[in-house]
């Protein structure tokens, strides 16, 4: 039987074991999973940030902030748009920027929301005054399906009441901007000082401008109803014309051949049974007048010193006896108003008829 032993290994040689399959490293796999997880985490954080940003941009207090910042910046029409209104009257950029003493600063509190209504309170600084204002907002829809949007409810706002104590038909300006008579003389206005003046003056009278100071954003706030009463006064030329107008009125009364001149405030009483003719009035002492301020329909006229009137007439009594008759009226005092019409001054008596 032959020997079945292995052949001898040459000196210096080693037996190499059969090659084993290599194990795959898990490092790459772990890194890959970590990167994917990071992407998922980062993506979630990005969505959260974007959601918070959208929610903040449509929050109730954001609408109030935008509205008040527009007023601080002088953008009245942009503020109106936040309330869903259009420019009119004094609610325009031109009228607002021409006025003074606007809202200069504000802070906004947290909203109080109940159902579809949210209330936001702001502390507002205007000149040297601070006050609080409550804003109401209504839910108006959704943004990106899930975020509520809000609409600022229109504010009642303050009012400038324009009054002109002078002749009718005068052209009025508010801070240099012509007032449109079709919108009336009681005008909604944002907080500020508005100067009202009369243009196209007359040599017979002067007009003194007036300022209306609107404080607050609600018609119920103190200072929200601001009256600008433009006063007018006769110039020296106007006073002279007024005195001449009263003199002309008195002369017209004296010229009437009647015991009781019409609308003149004086008369001579007739005796029973006596007939009078050829009646003649004479102004022996002319009254002097004092011209005052505007009184509803004109500048007031009072008598400074009374006048004296004499009257004579031919008379015949019931027995046929004839002869002159006469009497004297002392302390005659015309009163009334004067107004400027088409460049002339006219006097209107306010005496009551007998």
C-alpha cells in the first residue's frame, strides 16, 4: 500500500488559508441614514419657521401695527386701505401731510380673540398726549388653508367741524387745500392739527384763520370733535362803508311821507279825528353807530349815540279847523346788521314793526 502522506512543503514557504468573504462596513450606511434623518429634521424645522412667519404676518395685532405705522409715516391712504376704505374729504395723503401734530409713536398689546372677533388695544402718542385706543378685527378668511386672516373694522374717527363766521359763498381752504363743498363742512379726519382759512379776501373785511386739533381715532374720544371757526371782521374801509349804509337806511326812512315810515322803528301817533297831509320828517341830530362782530347773518350794528327826529304836517280836525302839527322823537337808535354783497355793504334793520 503506497504512502498517502502530503508532499513536503519547501523550506521558506507557508500555507495560505483559503480567502474568506469580506464583511461590509456599516459606517457608510450609518452616515447615509444620519444625513437622511438630518434632512427630515431640517425640513420639519423649516416648515415650522415658515408657518410661524405666515401666522405672524396675518395676526390681528399685525393689521393694527400696519395701520398705525402708516399714520406715523404720513400715509393716510395706505391706512385707509387697511380699514378697507377709500380716500375722501380730509382723508387723503395731501390733506394729512399738510396738517401737523400727527401720531408719533405707539405700542400694541396682545390680542383678545373670541370666536370670529379679536380686540387689540394700543397705547398711542400724539404730540405731548398719550391715550389708548381699542381696535376691533373680524375674521376674514384663511391663508394657506390653516391660518386665520383678519380685517380691521373701520374706525369712526374724529371730526373737523368747519365754521365760517362771515358772508355766504366764501372759498374755504384746509391747510391750503380747497374744501369741496359737496362733502359738507363736518369732515372725518385722522389725528392732527388742521388750519382752516378763507381765500379770495375782500377789501371790506378780513378773515382770521382757525385751527382744529383732532386728538384720538374715535368720535367718542375727548378732543375728537374739533371746531375751526373762522372769524371775519370789517376793515377800516368796511366800517366806513357800513356806517354809510346805515346812514342811507336812516335817510330813506326820513324821506318817507308817512307818520309811520315802513320798517324804520319810529312813528308819530295821529290824534283821533284829525287828518294829516304833507308829512315831512327832518333828522336834526344824526345817530352814530358801533360795528361789532359777525352775528348769524351779518356784522352787528348798534347805536352809540341816539339821534333826534322832527316831523311836521298839515292837519285838519273834525270841525274843519286846519293848521300845522308837529312833534319831536329823541334818542332814535337804529339796530341791525350789515353784510357784504358783491363788493358792497348793505344794512338790514332788526327793529320790530309797530
